C-alpha cells in the first residue's frame, strides 16, 4: 500500500495541470471510506477542477480479510464457505467457481440433476442480485421507491433459497461432488409462482424507471467507456457488455446446463450509464427465460456423488476455471502440490477490474454524475479487497 | 440535554416529592430515547445487506420501532450498527466514527465477524477479533449474517436496555438487563440450574477418556 500512498502524495504536491484560462485551481476531495454511496468501505480520492472531475483514484484495503491466504490453511471443501463472503450477492456463483476448478482438477463426476440445480439457483440469484442493484441504483439517483420495490421482490427469492438451502445470503450450497441438499419438494411450485409474480412486476419496474424521462435524461451520455478501453482494463460482465462486447462465459464457454438452454446476450452500444442500466434489466428477463426452460425438466438422480467427509486430493499443478457471476468473470487459480490442502489460491474477481474503469468513466465529467456512474458499475467492496 | 442532566437533579431533589419527579423525568427521557434511535448507515460486508433488508424491505420495516431514520453522518446518529468484519485498516476509522457521534450513543455488533471475528477468526492476518476491542458494545446479535428478525430482537433488547438503564443521577452508567435477551418462559432459576448441571458435569473428568481423545487429535494434526 505504501507505493500507492506515495503516488497519491506526489499527485497532491505536483503542479496543477489546468491549462485553460477559465479553469480554476485544482483541489482534492476524499470520498469515503464512510460514505453512503460507496456501497461499503471504499475510498475514492477525487482531483477536481471546479465541478469537473480530473482524476479518480480508488484506495483499497479497508475490508481486506486475507481470504486467499486463509484458503491455504484448510482443505478444498473448507475454502468454499469463505468465497461466500467475497461477493455475497453472487454467493452461489462463487461456490460454483471453486467447485468447478476442484472438480475439473480432481476429475470428479457430476450428473445432470446436479448441474440443473446449480444452473437454476445461480440464475435465481442473478435475478436477486440485479433486483438489489436496481433498488440501490434508484436510491443513489434520488428516487426512494425502487428501493422498496426491488427489496420486496427480492424477498420472494430469499424465501425459495431459505426452504432449499437454509440461508438467505451466504449459501455454502454448491460443493465439490454435488450440492449440499436436494431441492425442497416445494421448490418447483415456488419458483413457478415467483416467475408469474415477477413477470407481472417487470412492467412496473419499467414504468417506474426505464420509461421515466428524468432517469433517461440523467443517465444518457454520462460515464462513457469505449469497447477498447473496457477490454484493456479487464472489465467483464454487464460493464463490458454495455460497451458493445458480447462476451458472456455462459455462451462462449458454456458450463452447467447453459449449452442446452436458449437465451440472448444483451449488448449496449455506447457504454454509458444508460446502457449499463438497460443491459442489467434485459439480463433479468433472460434469466427468467433460462429458469423457465429448466424448471420443468430437472432430471432425476443423486445430488451428492461423494461422501461428504471424503478428502479430496487434487493432482499437483496449476488449475484454472471461471464462471460468469452477476457482476462478471470470477476466475479461481489453484496451485496444488498434490496434498489435500491447496498450496496457493488466487481469485480473479470481477469487481476489482470493473472498479478501475471508474477513472476512465468519470474523468472529464461532472462531480454530480460520479455517484450515478459508480452505482452503475454495481460494485461489492469485499469482493474487491477479498 | 446537558442543562437538564447537570442542573435538574440538584434543583429538584431538595423539594418535597422531588426525587419522585426526577425518577419520572428519567423514565420520560429514557422512553423517548429508546423509541427514536437514529442509526448510522455503516456497513462493511454481508451483514449490511441484511440490515438493508431490515430497514428497507416492506416485509420487515424498521420504522415500526422508530429507528428508520438512517443518517450517513455520525454527528446526527446515535446508534452505530457494526454490520460486517472490521479489519486493522478500518479500525481507526471506526473509532473516529464512534467518537464523532453525540452522547448518548449506543452500539450494536451484528454478525459473528463483529462479535469475535467469525469465519475470519483463525488464520486471517488482518481481521480484528471482535469490534469490542475498539469500541464498547451494548448489544451483540449473533448470526452469519443474522436474519432481519434477529436484528430486530437485538434492537428490542437495546430499547429495553435504554428504558431500564441510564438515569440522570448517574449519567453514563448503563445497567444491562440480564433477562432482556432470554427466551420467553425462562427464569433465572432455570439458568442457575443449567449452570450447576454444566459445572457438575465438567468437574468430573474421566482422565483415561480425555487422554485417549487428546492422542486422537494430536495424531490427526500430525497427519494434517
């Protein structure tokens, strides 16, 4: 961290780069770590000229818990519950990322029922995560009603998860060798009831925010990110797709049952805040489509193929696997020395790369647009710091 | 509040019936304090989402308990809900936030991380093992993360504590109601009996069994 601080100090003490005769003296504003719009304990140092943002530098580490290092102290099964706490809004996808790399490396078998359940719960959680983002995004723009609407509908999915999984947020459900429990007898009925309910509520979302002239005027043309810069910065997920790059691991490298279902990858054109908003709204509809296709066709079979207490041994070497969470690509790199505990684990988290696009998006814009831009990236801070 | 708490008891107490009045004023102040808690919007990780569900979602609706006015500035808030892990880098900032809040201030530690470090208790090189190492905590709400209902139970316990707690005669001293967090129907005698049973059970140790158990563990550790 000391390197980072010294560059900050150099910037603060450095000469002003203001060149226009109308520009004023530059100054610095510290945003966070205690700030309602940074969604956690993120700190941004802003270099401002009047109301124009000249530079945004994120400062990290306020929730760094050393999850990667902790992974070396337990076995593979014990690492799964730690990744729940990274991106807690995509806990199931995080579980799946670790599970996938362990299963691939140890050559463990799964069956179609396990893959169908995993795909279903991950898509349900994608809807849940986008609902929360939608509510909080509305609140950051100054509208309070979306917050109530989004959380009201999110509770329905929480109920479904509670019945099957037993938890509302940190699931620890998808494990190497299967899923922890079989689905609840009411699962299919509940999901169908939710889909009917949610499809009737989507027009309400649209009437409130999407078709709202104030929201459209507020979001169009701010926080632009070009496709070239998005790829160069390593952005993934809705942030990349809003810039016009149709990259989705569910399509390009299908895992689970994604190759058997029919869905579209929504893509934006200009990469501004409005495109990011629109891409997420469209993704919710696509997730509903995926769930609809799978919910009637869950195959029969076992849901856990190994003994829960069995030790998993991964062959020595470097293994990598990645999944598409609600925020982008989560990759897990595993270095194994052949024992039952990992030698080194590294997580390539989507939020870290997406956050660093804020410099590209906000520079040159107004400070009033900064919160809208930051909120449109949809960051989860513990996933950045790990 | 300063004028009232500093001067009022001295003026009232010598009067006939004055002490009764002081107690009545005590109760009035505590009652109003307990029903108008202003929480600070502070959350570091997962528990913050469940707290958002508790405040925002219509199903839970914290406004029922008079605590829905969440303030982003610590100077306007009097309830600090520590929702999430506190790491070494955040610890001084948390202390600053607590110091900036106006008296009387109350602290709730929600979630295992804020209580003892939770899942990050072992092998983590940054986590603070419990927020009470930095600031005094009034109520602990266990869970990882606690459900909104558990959060409300903690809030009700805190309200009970405030109502029964501080008095003008002894400002700053908080009496913690022991029975506040007990399930319904449980009495102090039940707890005493349970404690005695536990003690008698723990006092009788079978040394051979304990030694065998220890050997088993050490063998497992060596293997690990």
